[in-house]
C-alpha cells in the first residue's frame, strides 16, 4: 500500500518533470538556437586573430594576454563599475518612489504615468541633443543658470573628472521610466487586504510602505536589480552619443561595450573585440550568480 | 478625527502633486524639445545657443517626413513584427516562466541561468554569427528574420517567473486535487493572476520591437522589408541631418507607442490604494 | 508580400501554441524551420530573362537622383531592374562588412576612399579595367585623383561618381560689420590669421576662425599646402613625423591657442564648427562642398555666407579631393548587368541627373555647371576649380585603423591633454606599425 503511494508520487514527479521540460522547451531551445549558439561562436572567435571579412586563424590566448596588458581595458572596466554601481541603486530608489506615488488614486495619475514614461519613447538623438545642450560649457542652460548666481559651472562632459558622473545622471534619468513600469506592475500583485489590516492596526503610510509594500515588492525589486545591472554593465549608446570618439574625456568615460564597439567596428579587430565581450559575459555572470545566491536572504516569495 | 484625516490627506495630496509635477518637468524636457524641433526650420534647429520656440510652426516638416520615406510600408512592417513578437512572447515566456517558477525539476536553476546568460552579452557582440545564421535559414530580407528570433525572450521569462513566484502555493495544490494538469493550472488559474506582469511585458516587447534599429538594418535591405525606426535612421545623413524633419518623423513613429502605453497603463489602476481612506 | 507576412505570423503563432499545448511535440518551431530553409536562397536566380540588381547607398538626399538614373536605365534596358536600398551612414559599413563576410553583398554599392583598398584587396569586388577597355570608356572625363583613388594593384574598381573639395566659407555680415573686404583667392594663411584677430570678440563669444579637429575638411589641406604629407606615395610610410606636416599642424592649432577659434574641447567634435558658423559665432572656416546643401537650405546662412578658394600655404592653395564611386560586388550573380548599370552611372546623362539635384558634384567633366547653378547665392564654382589642382585623399589598406589614430590623438590635443607635435609623432609611430603589417 505504502509502496504504491510512493510509486504514484514518483510517477507524479516524473510527469511534473515532463510537463516542465515541455513547457520550457520552446523558449529554451529558441534562445539556444538564435542567441546562445551565436554567443558560443563569438567565444570561439575570441581565440582567433581576425582578418578582414571573416578570415581568421587560431590565436590561442593571444587576445586575452593582450587584453590583460591593455590599460584601456582596465580603465573602461573601472568606468563600467562606477557607472553601474552609481546609476542602478539611485535609479531604482527613485523609480520605486515614483511608482508608489503613481499607484494611488490621485487625480491625473494616467497623465503623470505617461509623462514619466516619455523618456523611454523619446528618440535617443533628441535625448542626446538636449542633454548636450544642458551640459554645454559655453551656451548650456545649466551653466547659464549657475552664472546668474555668479557660479562658474564645470565643463560637464569635457572635464575628465566629471564627465562620467554627468553620464550617470543621464542614465538615471533615462531608466526611471522603464523601472517605474515594472514596479507599477509589481505593486499590483500586493493584496489590498494587507493594507486594510494594517490600517486597522493604525499603521501610517511610512510603516505601511516599509512593512508591507517593500517586503512584498522584493521579487520585483530583485528582477529590476538583476536586469538593471545587466543593462548598466552594457552601457554604450549614451557614451557614443554624448561623448563619442571626438571628446578627449572618452578615455575616462568609455565602457567595456564601447571599447568592444571600437575594436569590432571602427578598427576592425574583431577577435580582440570578441575577447572583450567574453570578459564582460564572465563578469556579469558572476555578479548575477552572486545575486541569485543572496536573494534567499532578502527576497520574499509567497 | 475624521476631519483631521481629511486635511492631512489633502495636504499630503498637494505635496504629492508638487513632487510629481516637479519630476514630470524633468522627465518631459527632451520630449518637448523633440516636439518643438519638429516644428522648426532648419536654421532655427541648428542655432547655438538654441532657440526654444519656432517663430512659425512648420507643419510642412510632417508632410516632408512622410513623403521622403515609404512611411506606410514601414508602419505596416513594424506593426506586423511588433504584434507577432508581443503575442509570441506573452505565450512562450509565460509558459516557460510558469514551469520555472512552479514546478521542481532537475536542472531548473542551471537552465534558468542559461536563459539569463543570453542577456549578458550585448547583441552587437554576436551580431555576425547571428546574421550568418539567418542567412543560412534563407531569411535575409524577410519579416521572418525580424520576428522569429524575437519570439524568445529571456527578459520576459525572468519577468513573468517573478510574478508566478509571488503567487501563493495553495492555488495549485487545490487545483491539483481537482485533477487539473499543469497546462490547465497555468492557463485557467495562474495566468489571470499575473496580468500586471503580462502588461508590463507587452509594453516592453512592443517598445523594443518598435524601436529596434540595428537588427532590421543588418538582416534586411529592401525598403519593403524595413521597419519604421530603421527607415527613420536614414534621415540622419553623413554630412547633413535635417533635424526638424527627422524629429517630425520620429514623433509620427512613436505616437502609437504613447497611445498604447496610455491604454495599457490603465490596467494598473485596479491595485491597492496606499492612503486607503477615500 | 504583405499577405505572406501576415500568414506567416499566424502560422508561427499556431505552431508555437501547438508546441506548448500539445505536450508531446518533440520538435520546437526553431528546429523545424532550420531544416527546410537553405533551399530558398539559390532557387530564384535561374530566370535569365528578367534581372533585378540591388544597389546599396547611404545618402537619403541622393536617393531621388539615383532612382531617376535607375528608371532611365531600365527604360533603355527593360530586362534589368535596379532596386535602390538606402542604409543610413552610421550603420552602412557595419552592414556591408557583415554582408561581405556572409558573401551576400548587394550587386552594386557605394564605395568611399577609406574602404576601397580593404574591399578590393580582399577580393570582395570585381575589377572593371577590362570592361573599361573593351567598351572604350574615356577615363579622361573624370578627375585623375579619383581614378587613382579607386585603382588598387593596377586594377580599376569603379568609375568616379562624384567629388567633393574644400573651400574657405565665410560670414559676409561679419566682414561687412568690421568693414573688411571678403576673402578671395589671393589670401594666404597669414592673412586669415590677421583678419581672424580683427573679427574675434571674446566678450560676445565670436571667433574669427574655426580650427576643426577634422581631417579632410580641416588639417589635411594645410598639411599638403605646406609641403607635408599624410602617407607616402607607396603607402608604406606615415607623413605625420615630417617636419613640414608638423609645422602645418602647429599653425592650424595655433588658432585655438591664440583664442581666435572657439575652445579646443568644442572644436574637437567635427560638426560643432558648422553649427557655430550657422549661428553667426564664427566668421571663417574651411569646409567641404557638401555643406553647400545645408547652408543653402538654412535660412540663417543662405544669403549671409559665401565661399572662396582655400588660403595659400607655402606650396599651394590646393584642396584635398575625395569622391565616391559605385563598385560591383564579387558575389553578384549578374556581373554583366551590373557592369551595364555601372557604366550608365558613369555616363554623362547620369552625371547630369545628379547635378540637377544639387546633392553632389558629378565627377563627369563638364557636367558640373548644373550643380553650380543650384547654389546661386554662393560662388560654388570655387569647388570645381579647386578640383583641378587638388591632392588625392590619403588612403591605404587599413585606412580606418590610422584614421582612428588621428581621431584619438588629435582629440587629446584639442582637449588640451597633449601637444600637437607630440601627438603627430605618436600617430606616425603607430601608423608606421600598421602600414608595416599591411
């Protein structure tokens, strides 16, 4: 009798597994075929010396050896870290705050949400143009305002000590809208009854936020954190548009992906570029796995 | 007692509005800039320091943008691509996410990290092998090239997995007792509960598909197979860019996205109210 | 075609739904498709009757002229249709690089100086020397510097399509206000500096001259004019450590040191100078003939600015000349038809179509008048005259590699981090390393 029950349980588990494999199969195989396989080929390229138009020869660890000796790689790795660890937490804090405010029954909430979402749909060229104008040393809005208080403004994107932080500000600005949408959707999953119970206990808005909202939002926060880190580690567009090769602060602002772009598409050094991509993969993978391990300590799943 | 609650909430409401308005002003700047530029003359658009308001609103820029490019073909291709990707991802990602979140199976974590790893390499890095793959499939210059790889999303799977994870366990236990299989639990019980997640996914997938630039330009060549953002990019020249026409075109291009967002975000109002006393 | 797309979408969704719901499906949609696909690429070319050529270019402004040329060509050759495919400049070379690696370049494509040697010497293009001889095309109709630009290892790869040269643009209003006569062909660089001093007004943020961090429209010209060089004629040696080149570069940068030009960090970006010029902040700058379109359309500049010959250096007042051509991809399935179209593109008729739009100066001798007439406000003839004495645009096999060096080091100079003579010597050292590898 007991054996039969155990057997059935085992059967049940087997059938669960089968269901799981079938359900993940389309996505896993699709990702493997269209994304992972090209990535594997890229990893192979990182061990080659690339000539023009796909003529390559095996080069062993040459690219990696060169990479370790290349000061610009280390410098841009540092830039990428500064960029990521500054922009991600600030952007997340602001977006949670905004999402909580925009999750209330206040007048015009739809309008606010749309306005906060606009940076996400605004053309990158327009974003770069506006920020460049704001930061312009001679004619820029910020420095003009500062000078009316007789403060001499800095060379926002032309001063090697400041440029990276100027970019971090743009990054925060442009990611708040994205994160807000995810947090808004996450907030919907928090049952209203919790708040009603808290109110009966006399908890004010702050206590409700820290006791209910924040803990129950942790699965979403975890998601946003992982995704934001991955995206921040891959920062590229902003640097190309706001700094680019013709700004002498490029050494102090370029990210690993910018360096990749330079080697792959400007100077046609694709093997070396692939090696940079692989290094980036290894770093992000390590950071993500650490986060996945740590999540048990702070993420509340039901 | 009740009166004080009322006044504090009203005060709080005013405070909240002030904060939100301040934030909104910071957020809309570049968009307004884009809007104003789209009405400027070329001369007004290139002035340093910038001229903020055009002297005369140049509606002509909008007409020029639609004449210069086969706008309607681009629109059509973009809509097809986007609708297919959004529907495809909502189905495929949610099914996979359900399994990752709610079923214990050997290799679950490894396979999940495997999915995530696809996000960890910027797409520029594997552009060439991906292009060769599409060539070998015979899909160059086709909508398939735009749609099929976009049906699979690690981002979407991860996002929805988080939503499935936050649902209570009792849900499927009772359903299993009723004899439901996993597809039935997924479809009838779980899926309706992660609607906010699906909406967020729809917004992002639509947006990324709509704005995707590099991939369509690399795999497709002929104007009949081009998408909007890729087509618009050709307004940015090597030697000269007519910014007003470019911005007018860009506004026409993103208008559907704004409308879509306004529509979809309305689905977020069913949630909780923090102050609760209204 | 549209219909097919839609059907496909629904079919694909159906397949994915079935795969997900059917529980027993062993083959996911992706794998299914890979099996059936490779055939579709090769099948359609066998029809000899009607041929469609694809023609890739990057300038949307020139697309109408190219469409018109294609239309006329098809009228004369009804069995050949030409499909114009515009890829934006920013992505053009990435796309061509990828397509070339995959062996799927368009039949015909626009080519420029920095890329020709790389594509030609790696057998990506078809040489047309024999066809030119066979069809008796008179190459003396095109600027010699451009024919040489597109000749690699003795083989010609393209008939020059258009050209651009550089002139001295100036703001007439600012000269009038200061009661200084407009610059003309008699000016030398000392005179430019002298007048720049008179026109500069730091309080108003107005500068006499814009010393751009740009090669073709900027320092290349003065390097040649002072007897220096960028790359030796055998393409083996860099000219950046040549004393005359360095002298020229130092003079160029002296405008910034003496504050006669907007600050270096602003001038480092190559389009910044034109924007300041269009805003009346800069009185003079050297810039290409291609800027005529923009300055002519911009209502602030169209009647306030004009252009004249470059100022004289110690050797000449010559400009650098560059131009585009159309090349035939080696992977084309229709080499004869492609050559037929290429030949037509090089014809006088095609040149005249291009000239009328004003978008670019056609290379064919004697067809430039229409282009000049497109800009009645400017002395546009200057650019045509400069072509006669112009120096060829410097290239080698891996031009992009040392172009990137120029950008990198001179940007440091303009950013105030390096002295220009040190930068030039650094570039020379590294450029010689690249050239030795070629």
